[in-house]
C-alpha cells in the first residue's frame, strides 16, 4: 500500500511575488508554490518549507534580486540545492554567482523558457552540503576564538546569544553507517550550520567546532534573532544530509543561553554548557525495549532506526473512534508502526523509545506527520468526513517555530485544518507549559483541535488542565479497562468524568475491549470511545470497508 508522493516545493522570492501566478509556474505538475516577499527571516521561512528549488525574481528590481540571492545563497550552499535567478539582462551575473546563485535565466518573455529553466535547475544533482559557490563572508571555526569573539561583543554592549549543539549518539551513527560516512556527515552538518548562520547573521554570527560532533553558535543580535536562528538551524538539522549517494539524519541535543547583566564570555558559555548537559541527561536511558540477543536492546533498535525511514519501514494505521452509544465511525487516530526486518511489527512505544535513544525524535515525528497527512489527503470520498488525530511529542512542542512549521505542512498537504486533532500526552514531560500553551493556541486558532492523551495516569493532570487550551480528554486505557474491576476504579473514572464535565471537555475512552466496559463508561458520561470493542488499528482499505458497512 503506497502513498501519494509529496509535492516538491518551489520557494520563490519576489517583491511582487508575480512569478507565483505565472502560467508557466502555476501549471507545473507535482510542484507546491510558495511565494515570499523576501526581507528579514527569509532564509528561515525557506528552510521551514523544505524547498526542492529556490527561485529569486530580480526582474525589474536588480538590487532586490541580488539581495534575495544573498539572503538565500548560504541556504543553497548548506543544503547542496539549486538557486535559480531570473533577471532582465546579464549585467549582474558575476555578482549573482558570487552571492550563491547556481542557475540563471535572462527573461525574454517566453513562459515555456522559464518552465524549462525550473525543470532543468530542479533536476541538477545536489552538490555536497556546504559547498558554497562564491566568496561569501568567512565564519571562524576555531573553538579557542569563541571566548574572545563573545567577550568583545559583550564589552561593546551588544546582546549575545549562544547555542551549544551536540550531534548525539555518534557511536550508533558509526555502527549504522561506518566511521568514514559518519565523519563526512558530521562535517556536512557543520557546514550546514555555518552556511545558515552566515545567511541569517553575516558577520554578526559565529560558529566554532570544538571537537567531534559539538558546535558553538553565537549571535551578536537581538533575542528575537537568536530564536529565528535556532528555528532555522533546528529545521535544517532535521532534514537529511547528503554524502555521496546516501542520506541520513543526525540526532542532536541543544543548550541555549542569552546574555544578561554581568555576564562575561566564560559565564555565558558555562550556562549554555549546563543547559546542554541537562538536555543530554534526558536521553530516555531508563527505557528498556526487548531486542536481538547479544546486543543492548534499545541501542540495537536505535541503530536500525537510522536506516528504517529511508527503507520505508515506518508506516501508519488508523484506529476508528465512535460515539459511545453507536458503532458509527466519526474519526480515527493515526498510530505509527515499524515493520522491522528482523523483529516484525513494532508499535509506537518501541519506535519512539529507539528514536529517543538515537536522538531522532524530531526527525521521526516530522516523518510520521508528513506520512499521515499524505495518506489522509489521498483518501477516497467515503473517508472524507472523518476527523484524524495525530500525536505530537514534547520535543515538537519545544521546537522554535513549530506551530508555523506544522501549519505550513498541513496547508501544503491539502488536508483541512478543521479535520485534524493533535494529541499530547500528559506524561510527555513538557518542561515549559507556557510555551506549549502558545503553540497549541496557535494551532487551535487555525481550526486544529487539541486532545490531552492518557489522562489520569500522570502527575500533571491538573496543571495541564489549567495551562493548556484543550478540546478533549482521552481517558487512559488502564482506567477504561479497569472500570468493571472494582468500585474504587469506577470511582476514579467517575471523578475524571465529573472534572471533565465541569470544564466542558468531552471524554474519549481508549482501549475499550468489552461491551460491559462500554456500558459502564457510557453511564458515567463518556462521549466517545476507541479500542478493540470497535476495531483494531486498520489500513485504509479496511477502514473504507468498515465505514461503508456503517453507511457513513
């Protein structure tokens, strides 16, 4: 069972954004067109859209076209991608080339010529990441210079922000790819970080590489620019790196600090380093998952996960949801599955545990979101009325710029926002509820609904209810299945239902297996259910057959 291929993104920078409506571009099959006016933050916006091709329209505005190429040249160099400059004449070709343009078209008014130029540029084999054409502005990579660079800016009264990035679990990377490929990927990641920092900050940015997979990125700019830089680098490192004919995603951990009163370079670097240590400490080391004999189970799965995404082993199934008083399906929850080559089907717990150990949680979550949206966008009319729930991780909610990234991803898929529910787990250890609440509020404002998953099993229930904008509570399956066991467990469920009613939050019971459980939950006021009483997780064909049988 396949999915419709994701459309390639053509990211266009034009003051008038007029190319976006050109018939030659608008009629290109298989392309998603994103038009941007350029200016501050354009490289970060481009990164968030994962472009297959960058295009800068300099027609009628040579200076603006050159500025657009300068803004995106570092991004093209960092990702090994192509940057097509469309111009009126050849007077500025050398400057455009030095700024980072890889392809050129002198417009003679022929739409077909533009069409072919786009196709040709898009088919050009990617360059090695970090291969920057043109002279650019150098960024220091000497680790010993970091203290002096930061100190001089602080002495001048300039605010400085520091990102410490550690490419993590390099032992797993080397085991999965081989040390030579691992070293090349680390070098490519460094080059990507340097080029993006240059593209966004120019001489106000600094990158140092102390050793191994560690990097120090400093920003002598406003805190807002530091956040923009962090979002851009996060998006860039979540994308696959190309070495030769192979691609891979590297895990990473981050420490971040902004200068405050009385900070010197040593103190600022120390605070960023302490944040990085704390990030590394939350690597899921306490999770244990069974694996092959003779190997550390979770480490073995983490090694395999490095290859699973590119092999197409990650899949999704859909578990139906219904009103508790009927079997009519009203929605589904998307559930990740790993078709492991040796171990067979593995559920989401094993999948995300391996991702945590390999620090691939963000890359995996991105992949699953794109997979779910592509599947839903291709559904037949019989399934078009179903709501779809997908899970967000604590890592997602902590990413700079995640709300915009997610909404752009949904918009590109064509799935209406109001058909989606995002689920977050109360045991997901969201460190910053205020930041998570902001992300979820942005999603809700666009029409996406929010559900709190596994409710009743963690320690943060009341804090989550008061801090987060929610539309549903999902009763944990342990409570749903236990309702028929003892009066005490029924009392716990009754208390949850009373609390939910007081907050006007409908409750969805997970893991319902028997009609007795269903009836008791209905008597307590539960509105919806999912579980084996209704259906196991299904592929699209089985789901469509079930919906058709219900007459939906």
